[in-house]
C-alpha cells in the first residue's frame, strides 16, 4: 500500500495551520502550559487520523498491535522542538509481516510533525 499523498498533504496543512495558531496564541498570552498541552493534542489528533486512515478504521484494531506515546509526548508536554517518540508494539512475530507496510506508510504520513 502506498502512502496516500492527499492524506499526507492534508495532515501537513492541518499541522502547519494549527501550529501557527498555537504560536500566535502563545505570543499573545505567554501561557506556556497551554501551548505544550495544545501541541500535544495537535500531534495526538494527527496520529489518530493517520492511524484511522492507514492502519485501522476500527479504534480497537488491528488486533495485537498498539501505538504508544513515549517521552515528552507520552507525558503530554511537547515543547516546540521536542522529538515525537512513538513505539509500535505487537504481540506476535507472525503478525509483523501483515502490518509492516501500513506502519511504514503511517510513519511517512506522520513524519510531518517532526519539524515544527
């Protein structure tokens, strides 16, 4: 399965627009905790959208797989240049081949958040 360029473009535009809004809000209010929480939620929304579009539309699926947020992202405190650390976890070796390409597509689409 190839990465959907429309989805990647849409996510990139959403991320850029919302990042600009967060920065403007921070410049006006100087509320750092609000900015950190907002960026964390923005990244989470992009991750959820990529997950639903590329990995599984079923919130419970795919079976035996999980996407886990680590580091600052996992703590819900993403600073402007923080890495976004994600762990793809699966329970069985035999399921890896089935999901390998969709996870690669997810990483490519989600990579838009890496340079904010």
